[in-house]
C-alpha cells in the first residue's frame, strides 16, 4: 500500500506547472500511456472532482487491478492499492469494511472489472457496497495486445478476432443497474465537465456507484479498425454522443460506429451494506447489539 500524508491546497498555486501535479507521484513520471489515450483525461476530471467536492484527501483510497487504467492507482498521490488481476473490488470491499470512514474508489478498466472481475462487480452492486467504481472502457485489452474484451462491439477487428467480433458484448450500464447499483452514469473523454461533475456526485452518494468512461485506444483499437488517432476519436465522440439523462439502460448498447448514449441513468436510494447489516443485527440481537463507540481512526 502506498501511504502519504497529503497537504494539497484546494486552490492550485499560480506557479504550478500543471494543476494535476499535486495529485500525482511525479517521481513516477513519465507515465506509460500512449499518445491519444484518454486515461490521463479521466485523471484530470478526477482531480477536479476531488477539488470541487472538498473531499478529505487523507480519507480517499484508490484501488485498481491490472491493465492500462490500473496504473492510475500507482500514479495517484493518494493512499492506493494496485491489486491482482480482476480483484480490485474484493480488495476495496475489505478496505471499506475495515475502515468505513474511507472513501474507497475503484479505478480500473473494462477487462479487469468485467472479465475476470465480473462476478465481484455483480455481487458488490447487489450488496450495495459503498464503493465508487470508475471504469475506463477502451473496448479492448489494451495492455496485452488488443484482444477482444467483454465490451468489444460486434464487427470490430481485434487481435483474437481478425475477421471481426461476432459475440455480443456487455452493456455495462444495464448490467450495473440490474445488479443493484445506486448510481449509474456514462460519459466519454470528450465530456470532461460532465464527467467531473458525475465524479463529484458519487463522492456525496452512499452505496455502489458506477461511472463508465469511454476512452480512445489509438494504438490498438482505433488503428486496427481504421478509426484514426486520438483526436479523430474525440471528434467521433462529439458527433455521435447523445445526452439522455434517465434513459433506459437496456437501450444504451454500444456499437462500432453508432450512437453513444451518455448521461446519468440511475440515481436511487437503497440501503447500503452497512445499513442492511445494522438492521439485521438490531432485529436479531435487540438491546444486545450496539454501535461501536470508538471510531476506526481512534483504534
């Protein structure tokens, strides 16, 4: 675990080279992300959300799995875990249960969260565990060669489907809603203000929160499918994205070149895991059950 005490001002100094620098482990720069990759853009939005929400940075923990997006945990100048493949949510769940005062953010990719990590995602949403899950979806396994991922749309060329993907892909926002998430949104790396606002909202929302962020992978996905570079992808996002807050998630499937429905789709109140646990213990034990008088920070 990377631990650090943070004294980051909410007003970025005028002489800072980049407003994001105070939030990054600059000794680990330069980063490994390719030119045109959108992961860095999401980190900028995350920084803005931290600033605007005025979150207690000493109580924010970032957990990630393996993959390009998984590097965020290593670069973030916050308490962070870079965990094993597909296991970001179980690690994050343990962290939240051991210290409920923490804001635990799971920051990972579509392959890590929905292939090997798929069952963990479903059950954390079912339990309404108080986690903030940010999935950067570049529609492919970008770090290992551009293979077909659970999110790769049909007719896309990949390393493992050179004649085009024929398997149906996951609709992540529909999956999250069906599993029980309290908050579900989707944006692209073109929608920076909306994405930052959604990230700020989930810091103030209890329960399992999920944001899908569509991001370019110019080196593999876009190149193989002759879709241009990172800038071309930004133009594509601008042209085909339609903001539809409250849209039926079942109607938000992604295709190779069709419309991208973005917006906030779900924002509902459900008892989270801790509330359900307390209610059960109170019902079962009555007066014998009491809330602990000592907070985790005092242990």
